[in-house]
DNA sequence: TAGATTGTTAATCGATTAACAATC
DNA sequence: TAGATTGTTAATCGATTAACAATC
C-alpha cells in the first residue's frame, strides 16, 4: 500500500493554520496574500495558488476572510477530530513537559509508555491513532509491533527511519543536526 | 542576507551518510544504486543523480565503494568539524537524555541553559556554533538575543517559526502533528 | 469611479524518471 | 567476452513565478 500523495501546498497547511490562528487572536478580520506571504516567508503567488481551493474565503479587491479561511483549513487538517496519541520511550521525568508540548492541536487523549516495561508487547496492544516514538533499542521489533497494533500514523524521532505502510514522519535527530551543520558550511562558503 | 540554496539531493545527504555508516559497520565493501535506493526509499536514478558529484566512488559495472563514498559525504557534511552546541530551555531532568540523543554526529561540545535562569541575557552572550531551542516564552526576545550572540545556526523546536539571517531549522511540534493527522485523513479517504 | 487584490494563465525552473551508451 | 552497473541524456512532472484580466 502506498501512502497518499501530499502536494507542496498541502504541506504548508499547518503553517497557514498557525499563522491564521494568531491573526484571529489579534482580532484581524481580513488578510491579503502579500501580508500572509510575508508572515510565511513565501511569495504572494504561492499563497494564492495554495488557497485557490478555499474559494469561499477570498474576495477580489478585498483579501481573505481570516475566520472563514481558518475554519476551512482547520476542517481539512482535522484539528477538531480529537485523535488519541501514545508517547513511547519517554523519560518519566519528561512526560509532563511533553504533554504540554503536544497539547491543543487536535490530540484529545494522551498516554505514555515508558521505556523499561516490556515495551514491545505493550506497543502491539496499542489502541490509539498516533504513536510518537522517542527511543527504542530494536528497530525491527518496534516496527513489527507497530504493524500489529492498529495505529494509523507514526511520528518517529529515533536515530533511524521506519518503513511502514501507514503515514510516518521520520525525524532522526542526527539527520537534522547534520543538515544544519551542512547549511552552516554552505553559508560560510557563500560569504567568502 | 539570504541563506544558501540547498538542492533536493543535498538535503538527502544526511540519510546517505547514516545508511552508508550502517553498511560500513556491516563490513560491506561495495553497494549498487539499486540497493542503496531501496534502503533510502527512493529510485536508483535519484541515487545516481545525487551521487554524480562524488566521482571517485562510483565505478561502472561494479557499484559504489562504500568507504570512499562515506568519507566524501562525511567531509561535505562537516561531520568531523567538531561544532559546539547549546541546548536552551531543556527540563533539567531531561538534559542527560538529550545529550545522548545528540551525541556522535559532529558535536564536540555540548552545554545546557535551563529555562529559569535569566535565559535571554545568557543567550546573548552565547559562544557556540549551534543553538537548539526547546522552549521559550518570548519569541521576539529570543530572536534578538540569538542575533546578538554569534551562533551560526539554530534548531528551533518551539511552537512558532524563527526568522533569522542564519541557517535555521524550524520544527514546530504542533505543525508536525497537524501534518501527520492530515496525512492520516487523506490516507483513510484514499482507502475508501 | 478608482484602487486594490484575487483568481488564473502561461512561462520558467528544478526534480524525477526512463533509457541507454559507456565501460568496468 | 558476457554481465553488471554507472554516468548522462532527453522527456516528464510538479512547483514556482510573473503578469494581468476579472471584479469587489
């Protein structure tokens, strides 16, 4: 099974959502593609192309209605769907901090599986929508446990990629660091 | 100042690096574009296009020399450069865990600034290459403190994007979660 | 009406793919 | 030599951009 294709525009939806929520909280009623573009650090053309499908929100000569746009994007993102998440491999002391970190973005139920308590058999019996994996010591075991469980999506922050048949966000910490160091190097080269 | 452009191929370098390191540890001498492609979940054509510039490593009819390729990519990524990092806003109890997490990828020196100790004035006087921000309560203050400091790159994991003149990796936790929930939704639609 | 700004088009750009000649 | 696999090309695809007509 191949996971659904997500366009470049759709990948930006979470940032639109976050930006528009701020506008809303500031009491802004309307916003133009150029102002929105500046906030997102993209071009006005990109904004208009991305928001093309939210036809109810844009008005020629006026701009976009913040509230309407925000509502439509929220619905698409499924922010109100109330998914459940389990965080696997957290340090016990860190759990409360993580909970605050993940709060308020459509997760209605959050639980923890700490690392040293027969982790893989617990993962197999997982009953939730999203699994966030912070650490594991056996990638293959974790992957087959995840396949057995009914989770619908995985956020993987261990040191290696997972290859599953469900939507998976692989964010190996080491890779992020390497990418940043590489960019720094390129940047320094460019300045010379 | 605009930060250097990074091609799609270059963005994959950290994953090549990690994969090749595994091959090396397994004692593999050579690897073909098709095997490497499978490991990275991309096409053999992409692999050959990406590795085109590492002309010393590929040999027609044979494949790529793992050791040579690994060495050249390491050098490009600057893995041996020994950068220093400061982690800002960590929970004290979590610091040791984080340190292990970040270890062994070119960071030679790691320090911590906990959240409640006059954080912004400490950030201003930062003397390191990379700042990893886990939490802050005032985005503007943090940004100007970072600008004053001499840091060369920022990894931002707070809830909003930073807009700096240096290489910056913005990974707002909420956005990652939203993107994953969106993918799950699209995936379920596609199955119906 | 005059000014502003979206919606949409055509042109451009970069990334991916498929195919195959070169060559080990 | 025969088989394998890179290096490279041309075709395709998707994303971005610039421009402007439509229209509020």
